[in-house]
């Protein structure tokens, strides 16, 4: 029953390829653990947990570690992307594009010029 409630979380863990992950049900609680690639992927999992179980779910225990804490995530630029759109997606605030620009100053010379297939570092907020 509890596993079915959190099936979307488990599916997301598979999609994100969570490493060293495992899941079991004990005493009516779902226990899950593993390692996400970065903080963004960990946040995605926690958002899915909250969506399924509410803000303070009592029927799940999750221990998700982060493999790379040096960056929030990495983003491959797609056609139509702007630094503002990317900042809005990851931080919820388009004006934080300057953080992304500063973190990628080795490959970006102008915040208004990015190209598809560039891999950008999205720094920790």
C-alpha cells in the first residue's frame, strides 16, 4: 500500500539512476536510500515525496546523499534557452542568471549569447 503511494518517487529514482539505491517496507513505512548525482536531483526526489505524502510525510524515511556537492547541477543548453529561463527553472528567479554567467565565465563572454549543446554549471544557490 505505502509503496504504491510513492510509486512516482520510485520511478523518478529509476529515471535519475540513483546509485546504491534500495527500498524496503518496514512497519508500514517505506524506507529508501541512495545517492543522487547532484543537489538538484535530490531536490527533485524530495519534491516528489512531498507531492505524494504532503509536506511532512510520516510513512516514508528517505536517506538521499549527493555525489557531487560542488555544483547544484549541470545544464545542457537547448535551442531557445536564455540564462534567465535557465535561472528561473533551477532557482525560481530569472534575475539569478548572473550567478550562472559568473560560474561559466570561462566559456561565456556575454550573458546574452549562449549556444545549444553548451554545458553550463548551475552553481549552488
